[in-house]
C-alpha cells in the first residue's frame, strides 16, 4: 500500500529543502515566501511505497491566497496518510498557529522543528519533551540544510500513517468556546467521520462557507448552529472567527511560556534588522536597488558574460567547430546536402543559441544569489510604493524579476498575488521583461547594427519596464482592471548567506534546461527551417534550391512580410524569424543564422554581418528588436499564461494585447524615427502620430470613478 | 491610541484594535497581528513599514498600517 506524506508549513519554513533532502530531487528553493506555487510529488529515497508531497506554504487553513487554497483543498479532500508539519523553529510562535489547525484535521501529524541550528546559534532553548505533551503529537528536531533529522521525521510520519494514529490536539480552548464546539459537534456528529468531527465543528463555528457547503446541512441544523455561535459571540463580545484565532494564540502563548526560553527581548534588533535599516532606508533603498540591478545586468550581459560569449561565438562556434565539422564530414564522404544540413543548418542554428550560455549562466548566478540571500522579498517591499502609483502592487515585481530569467516561472510566480485583477495584469505584463532567451536577439541587434553600443541592452530592459508601467496605468483605467491594488502584506525572511552549492545548483539547473532546450526543440526547429528554406520549386522542379529566396520558407515569409513592412523590416527572413520565435525566442537568432548563412553572431565579424546589416537599417533593426521583445511570448510561456489564467478568453486577451502593443510601439518607433531622420511624411507617419496621441490619451485620461465603483466587488 | 503608521522606528507598541474587512483582518491575524500583541517598527520606507511581530518581519503598506490601532 502506498503511503502519502504531505509536507505542510508556513511559507519559507524550508519545506522544499526538506522535500529535496527526502526525495533526492532537485526542486527549486529560494529565500522568499511563495517559491512553491503548486504541489509536487516524489518518492522517499530508499523506499518503494512512501510518497512525499510538497505543498505551497500557508499561514493558516482559512485560505487567503490561491496557493493557500491549493494546500487546504488537498489536505481536506484528498486526505494524505500523514502530515509532516515543517515548523521554522526560529519563528516558533507564529508557525505553531498553523500547527494547532493541522492537529484538528484528524490525521497523523509529526512536527519537524526545522532550522534548529539557527535556534541553537541564537541561544534560545526549546524543551522538546514538554512541547510534545502540549501539542499532543510527535516532535523531531531537524535542520534541512544540513540534512539533520529529516529522515527520522519522515520515517516517524510513515510509521504513524501505518498505525493510522491521528493526532490528538492537546490544546484546549477556554470552557465557553469548548462548550459551544461540543454543542455543534453533537449537531453534526452523524455527517462526518469521528476523526474530522472537531475540525468541521470548529469550521462551522467560524462560519466557514466552503466547509459548511461540504456538509450539506439542513436549514434547521444551520439555525441551531447559528444560535450556538451567536450565544458564544454575545458572551465573549467578539466575532466567532476572531474568538477562535484568539483562543489559538493564547494556547500558543501557554506553550511558548512553558517550553521556550528566549534570549532576545521584543524590540531588540537582529543583524537582519540592521541590514534592513540600511537597505530599506528612505533615502538609500532606491539607489541601492538601482545599483544592484545595474551590477547584475551590466556584469552578466555587457562585461563578464559577453567576454565569454564572444569567445564561444567568435572562436568556438566561428573558427573551431564549423570548419572541423565540415572537414570531418567531407573526409568521411558525406553527400553535399547532408554537410549543408549539419554545418549550415544545425551548427549555425544551434551554435548561435548555445553561444549565449555563458551570459545566461552569469545572469542565473546573480538571480539565484538574490533569491537565496533574501533581498528578493525586500525588492517587492521597496517597489511597492512606486508600483502602487501604476496600479500594481510590489508583489508584481517578483514575477518580473523571475521573468528576466525565464517567463514561464515568472508567470507562475504571479500566483502569490491575492487579488485576481492584479494577478491577471501581472501575468499579461510579465513577459514584457526580456527573458534570457531574448538576450541573444538583443546581443545580435546591438552587435550587428549598433557596433555593440552600450545603451542597447539596457534600453531593451527600459522598453520592457516602460511597457509594463504604461500597461499598468492604461489597463487600470479600463473596466476590466479598475480598483485599488491589493493591500501589501508580505513576510520578509531573515537575511542569510546563500550556500555556494545551492546557488551553483540553481544556476546550473536553469542553465541546463536552456541547453536541453537548445538541443531538442531548437535543434528540431533549425532542421525544419533548414529544410524549408533550402528546398523549393525552381525551374518547375522540386528540389534543393540554389538561392534561398526560391525556397518554401521564402514563399511563406514573402506572403506575410507585408504585415511588417510598415515596421521597417518586411523582408521574408525577418518575418520567418519572428514566426519561429513563437516556438522559442532563441529561434529568432538561430533562424537568422541559417538564412544569412552565418555560423557566428559576433561584434566584429564585419564581412558576415554585411548580409544582415544590408537588410536592416539600424532603425528597422531596433523596431524588429522591440517587436520581438514585446509580442506574444514563446509557446511554453503561452502555456503558462493559459494555465494561470485558466480561462481561454483571458489568455487570448493577454496575447492579443501583447502583440498589438508590440506592433503599435514598433510602428511608432520606425515611422517617427524615419521622419526625424529626414524621411518623407507619409500615411504611416500620420497613423503613428494618431496612435501616439491615442496612447497618451489612454495614459492620462482620468480614471472613471463611477465605473471603478461598479466594478466587480471580488477580493479586496 | 494611534494608527501603527504613526509609530516611530524602534518603538514598542501593543495592538489595541484592528479595523477593516473580515478577510484581510483574518489574514493579519493569521500572520500574528492580534489584539494585545506587541509590535515594533523595524523600518519605515515612505509610509510602508517592516513590522516585527511574534519574532517575524512583516512588510505592510500604509493602508494596512492605518487599520492597526496601537
């Protein structure tokens, strides 16, 4: 028989680290609340029938955010065989609040006092024996980071699950409340299993609609329950939900008093607080943030990253690999078309993409570092005040930052945002930030047409941020999104030094998935692109074509190129590249690599770049860049958007909005840019001026207050 | 009695009342903001604050701070 053990606990209590330790898997860990947004499964190392399930972090079983709903529904409806409650021992008091609720579910519970090493360091002492007595369940000291105690905790949970020994809550509420609860228990006794009786009775007392709905009570019983609640509320002069909350905290207070000796007095500053005094200081917060971001992107894209990338592109994929492969293939007597497929197709296409791996690794390294040390959560706090002005909450900033690595986890990270409107808006705008797959495009355009000018890469990020901010302002003024941004409430984890192995592992994980992508989906695409571009009908016969512009791909491209002529890059090559970019954004560079017969993407390969440079003017190239940065993301990200929106209309709306915005912005850049650089005044200019005026109107028009009041009253 | 938003850095205060809608009040309670609890302002960034409650650090925006009366 399979035994399922669920890991439950507060956000950022180390559940995923425990999960990785127990299952030997490599799930993503970070030092900010909300890293795990859906449940994950794995088998306990060294056992066949024990399944470990990692749940998103929750503060309580009265669900507030979407991820809390996921966890609660799982615990109640799919009942795991045991709960391993991961408790951050350095924050025992708040963490036990959830524990008191988990104890009521009628399932076996083992409490893992995690981060016990941190507690020992601060000099606090926790009396485990007494804690066991008070809680009424098993307690194990663990340190997931060091791998201490977690196996024992899991084995204990498995043992209890086999014995089906449900936890017996040792904490009792005050007599008045206990009396009311036992009255409710009598009323619903026949409807639920004995193990879950107390849970449902308490939830009924709290008037929890979801849970009452599951019970299907007759109106007669409901009335009686209401009577009991009202009586108790009158006696204690508070609403029932607050009564239970207060009862739980006073229980925990008793436990804390008898089990824990604390070193720190309230109001004392920890090291973490002292760092916060500087990092979130009124004057220093933004300059520090700007400096951190500048260092991250400047170092990874312009300096260290590009030194290595230049070498891989110029030397490795320019001078070493293609000639070597070509010679080898000719020597073993391959036919010409196969040599062409491999050298001009695969090596050119995949090589153009792989060349960017070093840049990406450096970026991933910095992002992992920021996540582990705890600064990521502060960024949300710092940006909240600014984002609020644009109608977004600071929590929207985390998806954007993650999105600069990859849009898929970025979109998924939006799940921590409680407000539906804010979440949808964040999902729609997350992919505006250039993800790592778009870096090659930026590098290509800046290298080929702007001589590697320093401003091109930062400007790409600036365009992304500007698109997000103006979208925020414009969308907030429409009926779909009107309303105040959700209140900002977020736990900030203590700063800690990231362990090098964690940072390197996370960097490698993401880098590796990029390489895997290059060797699968991008490899296939480049082969398809090579075939489609090299085969066609010339002189009435089907076969390989001498000139790529006779190939099938050229025909498709030519058929659609008119769409992009107003944007300045109506060549079939650019059109095709944009289309293949929908499969994966790296394809854009790969495809251009094949179509222009280049095996390298470099800054100084002037003779090879003449082909690209001659078909783009710098202005057209910039417009091409902007369009591809802002338009609908790759299929993987579209899938993520679809999953998070869980609604086809919203998904289409998001994609339509992104592509329209991309088109409009590129059009304006090209048309107005041409005008200012001495071009003729034509129909395109008029259209783009009208668009700019419309855009400014949408940006600055007053929000319709009557409308926003009428807007859906959900979640506030 | 004053809203928590008016407290100074490092000041230790006790929560007297929490106003506002049920759902958010409950979420605040889940995080440790309950009547009688002691709270300390760790940092103030233009109205948004980091608050020390029950040994954890919670960031709150100004609107939320105004609801917590100390």
